[in-house]
C-alpha cells in the first residue's frame, strides 16, 4: 500500500454523502504552475475553499470518459482512502 500526505490543499468541490475533491498547487519541471487533484472519501463536513492537510491510503485508477465536445479522454484519478484530515493551520 502507498500512503500520501498532502499539505495545504484547497477544497474545490463537495461530493455530498461521499467526500470532497481537493487540489494542491505545484511547479512542474518546466517551471509552470500546475494543480494536482485528489478525491478524498470521508463523511466529515467541510466547506468549499477551506484549506486542509490530508494523510491516507493512495489509490489511483484509470478512467475513460467523453467530454462536452464529444472527445474521448483517458485520465488517471487519484483517491485518498481512510483519510486523516486536519485544518491547515494545525501542525501536521
């Protein structure tokens, strides 16, 4: 099993009854600003825009879908299972 620790992630979207989608900002090897997204499976209540720290079991799966323009896209989706969540201002 692989574990992940995500510091100062922003809550971008809520999945009512299931969890939330968070993002973290980083700079890639070309120096460009990027975002990584993770789905966190939790029943705890949070608000969009909150900043949190998350630790848990990392799961990744490949998903294929059709976008709004009718194009087929394949992406890797990252999930955090059995998460431990703290407010970002708390020591991690």
